C-alpha cells in the first residue's frame, strides 16, 4: 500500500529487499526514491539456489557502503523468507551463524529458521567465501 511505503521512507529506509513472490514493491517505492530489489522466492520449504542470496547480499552490501543508507528486508509474514535473506546478509558481513540468528531473533521473535533455509544460506556462504577470498 502506498501509505505503508510512505512510512518506510519516513523511517529513513533507502533500500528494500522484497522477498515475497506475491507482490513487487518497486512501483510503490518509486515516488519515494526508495530502491527496491524484488527477489521473489516461494516459501515452499525447498532448498534455495545461491543466486537468490547473491542478488540480495550484493544489493544490501552495495547499499550499506554509504553509512546513511538503511536496508529493509521483508516478505509477506516476516517468518521465513526475509529472515533467511537477513541471515545471508549478516553472514556475508562476517557474523557467525548463531550470532546472526540471535541478532535477527532478538528483533523479530516470530522468526522460524527452517533447517532447509539455514542450510541454503550456509551452502551459499561456502560459495561466497570462496569467491570473496
């Protein structure tokens, strides 16, 4: 909804990673100057390919090079897909797995770190660390 995107922009969010397959936020964000990466993923409890995480991580890390930028990651319910991407971003920033999970859970208590999604993030990290080394 446009009014919710307005609140996102008013909160200082400059970049959004939209993980929901159901709806692309890009048209809503455009009037507010918020950059959106629509990275649609089905919440089907199937392994996710590394490309999903690479797109989100590259977008987030590029945005965060400017300390004035703020990145918001969301999906439809904030239980699986957005936390999965937040986990990938925090891992790529150098946080250990359990520390990153605790950081996310402390801000969003309803998070469910499904084993298949955590394994998908860790599979991505093995590839990411090889490339970034």
